[in-house]
């Protein structure tokens, strides 16, 4: 089931759309978060989506917006994807990738690569259905804030992780 509008609102709350110029979305699925990001983004902001399932990547590629680029790739390839597009670092990474059901090594690699792609002061925003990643994220980021929304099925936890 796609994320509810309440979860999407909560997830995107930390984003300063007036100043953001480069946003990444990991695990775009059928594009419910993607479309809201595009609605809120300024004309000079670019959105890079990375989705591992071919069918979902194709569906998102059909969204007609010049500010959007969709890549059929694993989140672990984010560095390569950005380098290929000439993007050195990004302001925000919004992730729906289900870290807790992935192999630990893969999930750790995703956390590593996302952190390395953020600019100083950039924010990694991730949702989960439990706070099980709080320890891991606290160990990596300067500032981690935890939010919740009950108005999603199931209720979700949102992490906002700001780099030093
Ligand atoms: C829970 S769905 C979220 C879909 C949508 N963003 C939403 O919030 O409704 C998780 C998405 O992450 C994608 N995904 C899972 N593992 C991934 C990975 N390693 N790299 C990129 N995307 C991944 C899945 O294919 C799926 O589309």
C-alpha cells in the first residue's frame, strides 16, 4: 500500500523547498512521494529517483517533469548514479527503502553511501515501521530526530538525520 498523505507530509516536513537545489528519493515505488516532491520543489531544484524494481522505475519514468531523472538501480549505486549526472552532493535524501527487511550488509552499505552523498548540513530522511535503526543512525549522524505518524497503515517512524 502506498504511503498515506499524512506520512508523506511528515516525511517531507524537514525539507526547505525554497533553498533545496538537489534532492534524491530512494525506493520511489509507484511515485506517490515523487509526485508530492515535484509539486513542492522550486523550478531550479532537481530530483533524482533510484528504484530497484524495473516496473516501478518505468512507472516513475513516465512522470512528465523535466526536473526529474529516474534510475533503475539499487540504492547502493547512488554515488555512481550521481557522478554520472555530474552531481557531487545533494541537499536531501528521502528514503522508503525497507532497511529492516534487507540483509544487514546491504542496509549498512545503503547508509554508508547515502551519508557520503549528502552535503555538509544535508539531511537523510527515512521512514520505517519501527525505531529499530535509531542506534545505527545515531552512531552515524550528528543530529537525529525521531518523528511518528499514526495516520498510515501501518503507523510509521520518521528519522531526520542531519550531517555535520
Ligand atoms: C515500501 S515501498 C515504498 C514505495 C513508495 N515510496 C511509498 O512510500 O509508498 C519500498 C520501495 O523501495 C524499493 N527498494 C527496495 N530495496 C531497494 C534498493 N535496495 N534500492 C532501491 N530501491 C529499493 C522497493 O522496490 C519499493 O518500491
